[in-house]
C-alpha cells in the first residue's frame, strides 16, 4: 500500500451504459433535459459574469470512431447518464452556470483551443487525444481555476463542485485583502482537497508567514494541512506535528480529521500497530460519540481493515 494513497478517498464503481447516437448542440447527448445548459460558451460566460456565479464547462464528444458499436466514448455516456443525472450533483450544479461543448463542433474551437483541449489528431505519426469528458471550472470572470478529466463518480463530483466553489470564494477573499492570513489558509486547504499539492503548499506557507504568532488562528490551521502534505516525504515529522496540534487544540472541529491522518502518518512510517491503536477510536457503536457519524470514520475503518489483513508475504 502506498503511503500517499490514503490521501485520495475511495470511489464507487458503476457499470457502463450504452446510448444510441443523437446530436444536440446545446446539452450533452445523454444528460437530463431539465438542466439549464447555456446555448453557447459566449452566453455562458456572459451569464456567469452577470450572476456572479462560477461556470462549469462540460466537454464531450458527439461521436468517437474508436467505439464502433456504441458510437460514443462510454466515459462520456456514463458521466451524463450517471453523474450529471444524480440529484446531489444537480443540487451542487445549481450554484454554477452550465455549458456543454461538443469537441467536434467547429464553433467551439476557439474556446477549447485556448484551454488546450483538441480532438484526436495525428502529430508526427502519433495519434494524440485529450481524455474526455473534460470538466472545466471557471470563475465568474471566465478564468479557469480547476479541471478534471475522465469519468467522475457522483459523490466525488459533488465534493469537487463544493470544493471548487469554496476555492473560488477564498481566491476572491485573497484578492480583496492580500494580508488576510485566514483566506490564504482556506485557499491552501481547498487546493489540498482538490489534490493540487504545490499550490496548496504555496498558499499555506503564505498564511503562516502572515500570521506567525497565530493571532488569527490561520497559522495553526495551515500547519495541519502542511503536516498532511508532509506525510509522503516525512511521516514521522508529520505525525509529531499533528499530535502537537491535537494536544494544543483537543476540541478543534478538525480533531477527527487530524486523528485519521495521524494514523496515515504512522502507516507511512511503517508503524502499523501504533496506527491501529490511533484509529481504533473510530470503532464505536455509541451513536452520541462524534466518531459514530464523522465523515472520516468510513476511511478510518477501511484503513483499519487493510491493516488487520494477514500479510501476503
């Protein structure tokens, strides 16, 4: 088990669905019809600016010759029929302006080219292609802040939508006040959640520099995330930093998250028995205990299960 693999949460796998080929210039081919897709990217950019909302751009292919029987890439069909049709996803998308672009439509070439998304093409004897579907997230000014390619399961995509929206709010707070340490800490935190680790480290270090005495609490919060980032390279140091935080702030809202990552750090350091002891607090049948319904409990229990399995050696 790779130590840094525990930073990525498990996702459910759903069987693929096949769709007959029909063409629409406005919405994804298999997406629900009642979603409010803008007719063009220009209209979408204008609406995002007018409403002060972020913009979600879904890039798909109306056809793909590699899939002769289906006619389309199954990943696009699956994204449309499973993820975009999910009620939780649709609720989260209500905070966005929506735009769907067919990569084969010449009208979309300018926008897609600007964002380095092109159809399959032959270059120097090699076939290159951009993995579809592509999911782009832009702020209300039309600036790209995040992207993710390929099929994304509903729960993961819901989390992404929420995290990107929070990320954009943190960016706006930093732009409004370049000395706001807490805003930098939030910005780094959401880059970490979106697995943009270098950017996360950059903004978290900025928060610490702006709040060296922890007067706003930004330094302490940023140091938690910096410790999580340190797990892959220096798990012992990460464990010590997380332990120090928990000792100083035993009632922190992040205490169970910190406890989980303490266990991860011990696994990365090769100390599985201590990791089990740290994570055992999540094994509770007491419905009044915070561990009972913590969002970190499923991951802690999953990790405990892995640690208790007999060695394959």
